[in-house]
C-alpha cells in the first residue's frame, strides 16, 4: 500500500494483462519478501538517481538500500561505491519481490530507506545544548 510520501506510481507494461502479472509473480520465491525492509518509521527514496543524489548530498541518514537482482545501469556502480563509503547496507532481492512489495511504485529497481530522524552522538548533543545556553 503506497504511503503519503510515496508519490511515484508504476504502470503495467503495455500488452500485459493483470492475470499474467499475477501468474508471473506466483512463480517467485515467497521467502525473499523485502517488505520488512520497508516497514517502520522513516521515508523511502525511489529510483536510482534520487538515491544516488541522497547519498552524494549526505543530508539524510540512509538506513539501507535495496536493489533488484539483475539491475544493470552504469550509475549503479557509483551508488554501490557511495553506499560502501557511507557504511550503508545494500540488499539484493528478486525484482518480482520488490515489485510485489511496492505494488504501483516506480522504483526502477532501487529503493533507499531513510531514518525517521537524524541521530546525533552524546558529545554533539552536549555541544548544541551548551551553544544554546551560552556556556562552552
């Protein structure tokens, strides 16, 4: 079920009937269901370029990235390198599982899950509090 912040919708490929998609999806492994990766607090970023730009910007904490198996794109290498640098775990799942979990969302085979809030360590919090009250 798409969330309020899930704005990109996937359309059925031309010439494919709903029952044909269901039959194809039934052939997929059901134990590779990535739904748990997308549940819980936080937001999702869909698509290769948006996820790549989020990694480059470094403004949002990314909890994990899920990539559809078989996804091939020149920039995917850049995304994997940036994820490794940022210590962001990358999961590969069958594309059919990703499609099933995200239903009508246009994900292009790449989805990032971001933290609900930016976490700070204790020293950083103490510095912020000290700066606000004027004591350092």
